[in-house]
């Protein structure tokens, strides 16, 4: 659709150059400017639209909250397992140095 704006802008410029009326020239030049602006904005809209993410792949807030709760539960379970493993290995050294 944006290419139609470009063609109309070129036609308006052609009419503005061929006419002998000052009023018609002014109207055609303003129309050409507006149509060129519409063409550029249409191209930008197409470019932004082609780079945007698909909305179907976005998570809704409820699903995001559920995933966060699952991650926190896994983290808490992992911290509990780490604490139990640390209690069983009191004589071993840690990466920070020997345990007291």
C-alpha cells in the first residue's frame, strides 16, 4: 500500500510541474509532500512490523508467575540439598578453604 503513496506523490509532482496555475501548483506540492510522508511512514511501519516478535510466543503474566514460582521452588530444593550435603561433609574442604 505504501508504494501507491509514492506513485501518487510522483503524479502530484508531475502535475505541479506541468500546470500554469500557481494555486494548483501549491496544492499539488502540498499533496506530494503529504504523500511522500505517508510513503516513508508506511515503509517504517513495515520494517518495524517485520522485526517485532510474534505475540503468540509471548508469555502472559499468569504463566510468567507460575514459571517464577517453579524456579523458586527448584532453587529452594537445591539449597536444601546443598545444606544437607554440606552437613555430611564436615571434614572436607570447600573452594574457599578448609572448614573450621
